[in-house]
């Protein structure tokens, strides 16, 4: 993925999905009824002042379980909540931050018959308040939008969220950046964490007037 040059001191909030977050291919628009899907992951993210800390994310979306071959899916949105922990709160309070916001990219992979497609899914993190010390930094309202996709063959396809990169800007009460400025976070998925957000079945298009063998 094309990333802005890393700055060393990086990352307040690994979220995703990223995609987290987040990521995936929502398939609606008359294709099939959408099924709610959810993926919980834990990342190790570098933080200014406090070093690498664990960050938990939960990715949610509605993804239909089937997509007819050759039929493009619409774009879709997912939502993500992130818990960056107590030390992230402490680090932000040290520099006088009252809010934090940002953007990023979630690495998503779509695999299936004849397809191994990596995708960079944009992540938007709206302004969230920085709590008082003693409460974890929890970021809500995070969204990501995945592009339209088309599958060329029948079969089972999986959507996996594998990586997360963020740019974050903590701000003071007057809306100006803190001394940290805007920093970057290249988060690593912890070993053994799940990656599968959804499974999609690519179905053969039915020719009008011809019934499947099972119905004959």
C-alpha cells in the first residue's frame, strides 16, 4: 500500500478496519438479504510517549451471503469501535489533548475461485473526546467504505481483514493540534487473531425460463 513516510512516534488508536476497519464487500441491491457480521480483533499499535500498546477493535456490517456471478455489488459501509486502553488516555492528557480524529487504510483481502484480490479500504475516524485518566480511550463512529466487486466464477469467497494503518491528530480545547501534531500508526495484528469478516457464495446466474435440475 502507498503510505505516508513513517515518523517513528506513531499511532493513537488502531481501528478499522478496519479495517479495521475494516473492510469487506457488502453485497445488497436485490442480491440477497443482508446478514449481520461481526469481527473482533486485537492489534499492537505504536503510541507517542508510551510505546506499543494493545488495541481492540470490533467491526460490524451487513453482508448478504450470496452474490450472482457477473453482478456488481454496490459500495457499502461498515462501522468500527476501538478501545485503545488506559495508557493511550494518559498519553493524550499529558499533551493537553481534548479530542482526537483521523483517517487511515485497512488492508482487506478477497479470495475465492480464480481470485486473490488485496484491497486498500479508506477509514474515517471522526472527532472523539479524550476521557479523564482512569478511563480507556474508546473511539466510536468510525466508518469505512468498500468498493464494488464482481465475482467471475461460482464458489465460496472469503473477506479477510489483515492490517491497519492510521494517521491521527489530537487537538486541544481550542481546536488546534497538540505538540504531537499529526502522527502515523502502523498497527500489527496480534498472533492468532481471526481475520475472516464474512463468507460470500458466488452463485451461477439462472437462465430465464430454465429451472435448476433440483426443481425438474
